[in-house]
C-alpha cells in the first residue's frame, strides 16, 4: 500500500467532497489582496464561489464598474494562482 501525506489525503478528500467550493472560496479570500491589490480588497464586501462562478460583492459603485471591466483578468489571475480552473465566470454584485 502506498503511503501519502496527510496534506495529500485531505486534498484528495476535498476534491471529491461537497466542501470543495467552500474551501476554494476561502483560499481565494486568503489571497484576494495579493491578487487584486490593497484598495480593491479593502472595498470588497464578500467573495463566494458558487458552481464555478466567482461572486464578488461590493457596495462601492465605482469599484463595481471597474470590476466589470476586469472580469476576464480576475478569472485568469485566480485560475493561474491555483493551477486549476476553479472559476469559469466572474459575477459582480
């Protein structure tokens, strides 16, 4: 029997479980400032991952407008950062 690390076992479990998107959303939240910058991160109210849609919520109208123009860039940055295609679409609310 092959031995695997605890980290590998957890990753395999999460990939097959229903908690996968929740864990991915938490990972995205953890690096959001690094990906998008301090200003955008400070005005982002919430980030969710629902059925491969990254839902970004902010109450700042100007930021919503800016994020709408950056949807493709956001999707690419997140997917590149995690080396898998967790995000197919970005939704701004």
